């Protein structure tokens, strides 16, 4: 019989050693000082679900403000809770405030009240982000109902910075057309899926959305909605929304083919589990079984599904010239590439992809939090031949080791893409972790990857990652995988 | 930022950065722990008006969310890769203990129950402080701790100390489902 005392002793004995020093005080204070003077901040923890680019809706109401909204008294804004320093030239970039636009479409809530709407905002790194919420007096925000804001019944507007979230920022391609086929997800009627984090620290009215297990209290079914929003492009002509009980058709809105669909949550959604990869306290709270399916029809008569039941049914951008049309040729990109071997790197960044000869994932040393285990690496250096000006293009290194008998080697290793704006002529250095300790020769190349309006369920890294993965994945994984132009090639033997 | 504010956040860092670093390091690799520690004090500075007098539990709460975000980033990368191969994805490991049976049992607890236990036994917070870190009431925390210990005992006894027993409680295990 195990006693509580046994468990306590065992837990205490299992406590890992943690003797590494914290970062130097001066380094952290410098970051804080820098952040204190930065003009904009990007939130790190987002209201997942509402921030997600999704699909569908019941009825698209007329533009302009809807009634009901005016009955709500204003409350305090939904402040970005936890923010990171602004980085206008890295990652997603900073939001460009002047580009914030509340789209005129309004969608009724199943139980009435303030309608739902969506807004877009562009970033300094060329992305366009979507966000949905309730609309009152021409502003987007959440409602103080259910657990949020202590149920004060007021309207709480979102701040402009809140529109940025990695899951809801499709790339804008060379033709300026964004694309993001967002699936239906479960969000609360108050439009504040992560209110437990953002607004309810002082409340005792928490409840768990599907997949959350913070408080042990399921949100009432009546407080949940199925919401989908996204951008399908001008060629999308109609969206058929099918639920187990009914189906109806809506028309995408505007030149970007925007859609916003709000439905009652499917039965027992409040007891469903998340489909997310990480079941964290504020993790992927949005998915539940038995949700609506959207069938998109394009002007050329083709169809696709959101969410797709197979690769052949996935939605892809239909814009003319939207796939890699603006990429320079390899001749224009030619640049000298230098490579060096490092026998051991303590904290290498894990490669983006590493495949075995059969196209599966090579069983390497493993990774945690994006970091590979210590081991050998290559450092690849070159001058950027052309400017990389947005989050839709990046330089990447591809390695092909020569097979070695009786020593497992991956068939291909693809580095993480560069993650910042680069001027032409800038020095670029990319480190690639080598998963095999075998002595062999690596043939490599540096290429310029680009994703033009080919977004999708891109996870946190944006459509560019999707485009790169599609090129190196199995044939069924990508449609029309891009051919990326080469900057330079190299060979290196490692001991 | 004026010099008083800088001194105040510097003092906070002097007082608690090692504890926050240890907290993060027990749950991640060193580089992640360093980044999380820096983020925690950035957030503390931004929200300095909301900092309680007993700041450490509050800082642990921020660190917990920062770590979650870091793990989600890794999971998204993995999901992207695996989705291309139609393979179900599991969360990356958050803990690696020498006592593998205990690790297995602890990882089968819900996130918040696990965190309640570890804040209490590893970071040595009092239950009232754990409640602050987790953003719940003391009464709720007391129930959580009791429940977590009971579940842990069940898991350990049910497994018989063996690693890899796949007896799942479907109410607490993440799984892949279509929408």
C-alpha cells in the first residue's frame, strides 16, 4: 500500500537538479529597457480559437452596426496580458496600426445579442492577420458573460495589438492576396476563449473549454459556439456548411473571399477533448468531434473541404500567379557559400525537417523545445544575394549525406528558415545540426524559399514552413510543391 | 523607463531570478529556461502595477505559461512535420525523471494537477502560494492537491511500478480527433 507520505518522499527525491545560473541581470534589464521604449508589442499568449482563422457562419447580416450591441455598456479593454518585445524585422513583425480594418460583415449569434464580426491587420513582415469577436458600436471585443470579467454584462473591446496571432496570420503573396482556410473551432459566446488567462485571474467563475482542464468545471454547453473564419480568395464562389442536422450555403465576402460562420456548439462539445498537439493549460482548446464541414466551390467548378478529410480535398489558393511567380532565378541568386564543421554544439537548433530514405522521419537524437541534443553541426555562411523583406520568404539550407554502411544517416536534412528581414548583401549564417555521428560527405545547397498565398493550417510558423515541408514531404503531402531557386552549393566531408 | 523603475525590477530579479530559473530548468532545457526566465521578468515589469507583495508565486504562474508557449511552438513544428505523413502527434515530453515509473504517473495527471504537486514539492511553495501561481482559490487548490496525490497513488499502484502500461483514463488523455 502506497501512502501519501511515500508519494511525497518519492516526489521530493525525484526533483531534478537545477543548478544553472539565471541569465545575467544586465542582459535582462537591457531587454526590459529596450522593450520599454519599443512602440509596439506583440502578445505571446493569444485567445486561441477566436484568433484562429476559421470558416463558416450562419447568416451574413448587412454591414453597419447591428442593434443589440448598443445596449451594452462599455467595460475596460481586453488588455494584452503577456507580451514580448516588439520585433518589426523578425518573426511575424509588428502590427501596422493604420491597416487595422473591421470588415463590414456581421453574423448573428444563435442566441442573439451583439453580432459577430472580424477584423484584419497587416504586419511589418507582410502578413495579414484575422481576428473575430463580438461587435458593439463598430468595435470588436468580448462580452462580460459566462466566466469573463466576472459576468459584468459589459462590452470589452480588443486592443489593436490583439489582432496578431501566429495561427491567424496568413501570408500575403506577391499578388497581395491572403489565403487561410480556417476550420470550425469551439469558442465561448463571450469571444474570450482564454479569458481564464486574460481577464479572470481575480474571478472565481472559471470553467473549462474543450481540452482545458484548469478548473475542473465544464463550461455550460449554451455558452459555447462553433466559429469558423478565413480568407479564400476572390475565386471562391460559395461555401456549403454541413452539420449533422442541417446544411446551408453562404457566399464569401469581398475581394479576399472572407467568411465568418457562427453556429451553436455541437452536442456535448463541452465534454469533448482537444485535438491539439499540446494539451497545455491554455493549449489548443478549440476542436471537438462532430463539428460542421465546409465545402468550398471555386469559380472553375472545383471543390475542397474545411476541414479536409484527405489530402486531395484540402483547400489551396486559387489566385492566378500565386505560387512562386515572383521568385528570382538561380542565376540571379548566385552567391559564394562557405561551410565549416563544428564537432560539438551544445544547444543546436533542431532542423526543420529530417527524413529517412523512405520519406519518414529519421529517428535522430530527438529534440525538446525546438532544440536538438548536443552534437556535430555545420555552419553555412553566405552573402544574401537578394533582399528578404517579409515573412513569406527565407533562406534555407538543405543537406544530403552520402549513405554509410552500418551507420544510420538521414536522407535529407533541412535547416530552419531564416526568420528576419535581410538586406541584399547582408551576411547570413545558418547552423544545421547533423544527426549522424558517421564520417561521411554532405552535399548541400542554400536555396531561397518562398510562399505566396499558400497558407493553410500552418501552425505557429506561418505558411512558409508549410511550403518548405510540402517540397520535402511525401507526394501526397503537398499540392504543387514549389521548386525553390538555388543560391549556392557545397560539399564537405566530416570526420 | 526611469531609474527607480529599473532599480525596482533589478531588485526583483536579484531576489527571484534564481528560483524562476530553477523552476524552468526542472521543466525544460537550459536554453529554454534562460529565455523563459528573461520573459518572466519582462512580463513582471510590464505588469508591475499588478505585482503582489509575495511575487514569487505570481512569477511561477507567468513562467508556467511561458513554458507552455515554448512547448506549443515545438509541438507545432512537430505537428506540421507529422501531419504531412498523416501520423498522430503526441505532446513533447515535459519532464524526464530518473524514477521512470513516477515520471509516467506524473505525466498522466492533468496539467494543473501536476503543476500543483510540483510547485508544492519541488518549488516548496505553501498551498496558498500555489493557489496564487495557478490562479485558483485556496479551497480549490486543497482539493486539487488531494486529488492529485490520490490519482498519483492510483497510477503508481495500478502500474505496479512498470513503465509503458497503456491503461488510459480517457477523460485526461489528449487524443487526435477530427473536428
